[in-house]
C-alpha cells in the first residue's frame, strides 16, 4: 500500500469513557520532521518504524537515534519532532480517550521512554493497518468501535514488544510499575528482585536520582496525564497515583509542576 493518512471524528462516548482512534497512516521514504522540535499534538500517538532509521527529539529527553524496528510514543501537549533524512517506513495511530489516560496513569505509557528501540513489531502489522484504514473510512458506530479495537490492540503490542532492557532499566521499570503502592525502599527492592544497594545504584545510573525521587516523579507524571485527560476530581487523581491525602498531593504537585492541579487542568484539558 502506498502512503496514506486518514482521520475520523470518533464517537464522543469513546473519547470520554473509552478508547478512540482518531486517525492512522503510513509513510515510506525520507521525512523532514516537524517545526524543529516544537510540534505538539492534542492527543496520543504511536509510531511503528519497520525499516530505515531516523531521530526523535524533544526538550525532555534530547535527541534519540531511531533504528528499525522501533516504536515511538507521542504524548499530548509535549513538544517533539521525529525525522528520517535517509528514509524509513512508518505506520502511525492517533488516539485519545479515558482509557488512554488510564494507560499512562498505570505506567503503561512512560514519558521518560518515548522511543522503544529493537521493538518486536507485530508480524501482521500491514494487514492490521489495512483493516484500520478500512474501518476509519466507514461511517457509523460499528466502524468507530472496530477502529477503536484495532488501535487499542496495536497500542498494546507496541508496549508488549519492548526490547530487552538493561538490568538497571529493568529495575527502574519495576519501581515505576509499582510507584502507586505505599512501600518503603526495602519493599520496592524486593519487588524488583534486587538488594536495596543495587536498587539505589540502578536508579541513580538511569535517572541520576534516588528511588524516592523516581517514585514521586512517576506519580506526578501520571497525575498530569489524568488531570489533562479525565474529569476525575483532584482527590481521585491523588488516590489513583498513590496519595491518600489530597491536600498533601496538591502541595507536592505545586512544588514540582509550578502550578496547582486545578490550574494545570485548566491549561491542559483536552
């Protein structure tokens, strides 16, 4: 199939309460990129790079080399750019909805790791995008549901197909996965399968900080996603990311982000 892009306005109930596919496309060849790293999407996207190479850039992680096979996760409102001067083959899905925000809140989508090098792409990637193209081109609720299910399956595979991590990255991922739980450092080390000293060394190697700083940063990142993408109360968001005391959460959020949860939501609500 040649290059294509198709967009659709999904059913509002899928956006508000579920998972909505808003568009998809395919491109093969050189790609100049977008606005020097200043591009911002209003929704989530996942890009499957099945051949070729390029770069991903954003001010939070810098420049990352992308070599197929790989996936790129793009987050709402995050300035970014990706390009392939020598050419690559990419398939992309644009999506939104409460379920997407929940995936980020659960740590399934990680803003610290937008690029997954060496990802195991689905064997039937082309067939599934052909089906997605067909679903997005049809009217009606059935087509919207079909597109939603296809896109959600592709997203799940993009996460499940992550390349093997280093030992330090695996430890950090384990801490992030359980960041919402009320645990001390020893318990977090036990869940990650390492000693306390190894936990601290691995976290410092990857993040430059401590396990506690990693937990707080992960919780605040997840809270930002929930505030921007859902109508959950501040108290519910706090509880979802691991804070029983909403007032404490609000103070901590303000210290870390620079504005309170309510003000952040007003500025980022999609």
